[in-house]
C-alpha cells in the first residue's frame, strides 16, 4: 500500500483511471471526477476536495479523517460503509442529496450552505453538529442523536422530538413547524 503526502491532483478522472489504493495525507483534489469510482479501502487524512464530483462512489471501509469538501457534488454516497476510526469531515456548499449517514458517529460535523435533500440520518450521532443554511427537505431523522446540534439557519427539516434525542439542540422560530409536523396543526405568525 502506498503513502502519498501533500500532493495536489487537478482535473483527474478517477472514474476512468482509479486512484491507487493507499493512504493520502494532506492532499488536495481540485476539479476531480470520482463519480461511480471505487474508493474502498482508501485512506484520506486531512485531505481537501474542491469542486469535485463524487456521486455514487463506493465507500467500503474508506477512511475520511478531517476531510474537507467544498463545492462538491456528492449524490447518493453511502457514508455508513466508511471506516469508523476517526471518521470526521466538513461540508461547505456541497450537494449531498440521497446520501446516507445511517448509524454513523459524526459528532461536531459542520454542514454549511449545503443541500441535504432526502439524506438518511437514521440512528446517526450528530451531537453538536452544525447545519448552517442547509436545505434538509425530506431528510430522515429517526433515533438520531442531535443533542446540542444547531439548526438555527437551516430549513425544510422535519424532526419528530419523540423519536430523536434533541436535548439542547437549537432551532429558529421559523423551523418550529418542522418539529410539529406530525400533529397537523397550523402555526400562524
């Protein structure tokens, strides 16, 4: 297994020419195509992905430790298949629609200005996560730990307080209907 450190990959198409199995530390991926690529068994430590396309990539035992994704298209990613050791990332201006974080432990994760439509957060630990200006249309929260999480600037979420742990989570008044959906009540004002 190879070890690659602080290398920049620019406009590479890894869906056609697969990235070699190895450990990538402090690397930057710019405008790269990983769509439908097999990223299984790869390790990305303190790597940055900018303007990349990762939709439908395979993530079996893939390691992401302190990974940062910015302006990336990441549709349908199965994050629950990732290696859980040190699993941590940040998403800024990303499109993560139809992705799944089922049963992952991703405390303190930052999601900023991202689309999270129909993302599965079932049984996920999102303690102290921050959802800053994110669209959570039809995102699934069930048996999810969102204690001390911040949803103040996000919208279109539906979270049932009876089926999720929400102690000290932060919501805006505008988000209140998303917490009361199952009661079919009208909130005026």
